[in-house]
C-alpha cells in the first residue's frame, strides 16, 4: 500500500511540475519575465539612427505588446504575436511587421551582463533568413549586442 501511495504521489508531482511548463502565458508576461520590456540600442549615448536603432518592447493595458523601432528619420510600431522561452533560456518572438506585410520569427539571447543579441531572424515559415547562428547571412558578420537604455 505504501509503495502504491508513493508511486501515485510521484506521478502527481511529475504531472504538476510538467503542467507549469505547458501553461500559456501572454507575450507581455513572457517578455516581462525574460526582462525584455524597455528600450534597447547599440549605443544609448547616441541618437537613434539607421545604424543605431532604438528598439522598444512596450506592454500596453489589456496585455497587448508592441515592438517599436526608432531609426531617427523613421519609426514604426508592430504587434508581438507570440513570445516563448526556449532552450538555454533563449526568447523566441513572432512579430507582425505591418509595413512588410508579414510576420517574422526571431530568437534573442541575454548575456550574463544583461545585453541582448539576436541569434536567429526569418519569416515565420523559415524563409528570408537574415540571421542564423548569431551571424548575418548577407555578410557573415556577427550580430551585435544591444544594451538596455535607461
């Protein structure tokens, strides 16, 4: 009897532990937990420009999250459709870029010093890959690290 009770308790504990992983969270909850909400740039001491875009992740009332880009002479705001954490704590985002007419999936990692870096970027269907394994596909250069602007 004790053995059966212990087996049931272990099965229940395993089920409850697994259930937490499967609970759906809103993109806002995921981005907040991961630490992405805020503004990021290559150099926060310099103004926004084509080579130093300010990328903001903004949580709005009601749970909506936008990815807002400021390149100095042009700005846009795009809906974060999905956010989930993956292997090694990486964050995978799906953002609908209205100006492009499609959604893109990209994966970010956070360094121990709090900087972030894109390690993957493509259309949701896997086409039009611009970053793979942390490098730009066009020239092979490493994708840059971004810092949080205060």
